[in-house]
C-alpha cells in the first residue's frame, strides 16, 4: 500500500488549522457560535444514540467500567467525557495535535482519559489486542483516500482484543458523480459496503452488522473472534420470522445452530426461493427481546424486485450447511415516499435557521424524492404555507437531493415542514426557527453603508470609556 507523506501531512495541517480557527464548528456543524455547554450536550446525545443504545452488543454483557475503549478522532473531546463516564479507561486519539491540546485542557478533570496524537494511518502507540472496544464517528468521511481509511481500519483491528467490538462510520455513497469529484480533508473518499465486507474477510473480522449502506452515514460493527472458542456442532434449526417491516421488506429471523463466534453477515446467506441469495445486514445476539442464548438473529431486506406471495426461505452457510425451509409471505412493498433526512441553513451549512438574514435560506436534504412522478414540481409545506423551492439539486457527497427555499419572515417558533405534490405528502419534520440576532441584523443592514463606520466608532468609544472608568 502506497500512502504518500503529503496526504498524511495535509490531514494534520488542515485539522490543526481548523482547530485554531473554530474547533467546535468543524467538529459539530450545528452553528458557528456554540456555547461550551451546548457543544458538550450534542456529544452526550451522540453517545446516548450511538453507544448506549448498542451497549449490550458492544460489551457482550460485561461491565463497561472494567473495559478499555479507544476513541478514534476525538477532536476536543465532545464525546470523550460521556464515554469516560461509561467506560473504565478511554484512550482519545486524533490526527490533530491542536485538537489534542484543547481536549486535554477541556477534560483535565477526567482522570481516566488519556489523549494521544496519531499519525492518521495507524495506532503504533498501542500494543496488539489492547482494547476491548473501539469507536469512531464522523472521522473517515473526511479522509481523502480509501488507502488511508483501509490502513486505519486494519491497524485498529490489530489493537482489538479477542471478543472486542469495533463500531465505526464511513461514507458509503456509491454514485458515480461523487466518485469523480476531487477529495480533500473535508469531503473525503467513500468506503462503501463492498469495501468494508472485503476488508473484513481479509482480516477475518467477524462482521456483525452494517446499516445505512449506500448513504453518507454507513455504520459497521466488527468483532474479533475468540480464537480458542469451540464451535458447537449443532444442526441449523428452522428460522422463525419475528419482525416484518413491510415498507422496506425488512425481515428478522431467529434460529439455533449458528455459531456465535463465527457466524456473520459475510458467511450467512438467506436463501429466498430457489434462486435468490440475500446477504444479511445483521447476524448477532438477540438483544431486544427474551430468547434462548443459543439463538441468534438474522436481519435482511427483501429486494423490491422479488415477486410477492408465499416463498420458501432458509439459511445457508458458506460451508454448505443449510437450515430447513419455511414458508414466508412476501408482501407488496409500500410506495416510497420522499423523506426529509436533515435540514441546514444556506449560509454556513449549520443547523440553525433564522427568520431573516442569510440563515433564512433553508436547505432540505431529501431521500426518495424521485419516487414521485413529476417530482420537480413539488412544493414545501411550511405550517399551512405552500412555498415554491428556489431550486432542487442532487448533492453527490451524501447521495441526497437538496430542496432550497427562503424562509418567510415569521415569528420565532417550531413549525412543521413537509414536501407536497398535489395530494401526495411526505412526513413532517419540526423546524425550529429563531430570530436573527440583533448584532447580525445590524451588521447585515449596515454593510456597505456609512452606518458600519458609525458602529465601529461607537464600539471604540465604548471600549475607551470602560478603560477610563477602570
């Protein structure tokens, strides 16, 4: 693997510069003037959603206070503090020395956190099989080459203990437009489902799950197998359906006979009928309901092209083993309805929307928009107001469409926003609209006028007057 020093040096230099310019903003693009407590609360929410919600899977029932966690891309410690409250030891790493210095300063009271600067490609600071859990969020989407991502994932797996779990996020977008765009340390390279599955096979990593495949937020869970574990010689039982997410033809099966140390989404196949082989998106413990410990859950999605009706279904392994077949009713998938994934302002891409000024330019990022005929004619429904978008564009970097419009001047409030086309309507998302700050409004109105000079003179006079009073 040939990874240039220039790429690694560029990552360091760029993220050091961003740390000096506005660390909070580049770590968490909510809005450009985040208060310390607000910034920290977003990290706490992320840990709750991404770690605590999966805690049983990540820890395999062990006490997290006895476990050692590696955080890749800690920044200034936005998620590090809440992680340190859960796990016994947290090793917080980042390619940016500037981020590390700021993180050490912010979390100097956290005695179980060790900050370390890395070279961006490996974890040579740590011994083999050193960590119980590894966690990496919103980092690899900023890495400019797939080779660096691959090297980083490979060495992270090296420092994972047997039985340890590695949860990470990559940009899984696969559209050709995005592939052709130049990549840097902000819009990084994609590392999609195919690349992740391939690397897991190469490393012999047990690949437990993948979610969000094909999107900017593709989440993967790997586990290092227990090398001395005995594989039980138990025949595969008949699978039992437990969930039917009809809208996306998502199914879950539970069954006995799958070895918990070896079965994964790379070697378990769902056989639908005689000809359709489906790769699962999850093979692992049943953590959301009571079930015998010898049972595992297999999640998969039935392709929309599959015909409806009663079909045989079974589980087979790459080694040739096959479960008994059962009958499964394949239903007609519900029509795809566009959905608003997230909303930003048009000034700086932050999540704060204001009723006037540059941040009243609103961008809705939407998936499934082309499922509606004549989708170019859709409108934005803001409360009871119908608004014609200023433009609708495809954004290759996250594989979504962007619907852009200007917020009418309204009182600050939380207001529902949806998409409509004739009698078709998407689900609503609540949009918090704030009032433009007085200072920002004054600067905007004064720009290019003599008023701006007056404001500067008033500020200078105020500072001088305060010094005289002191």
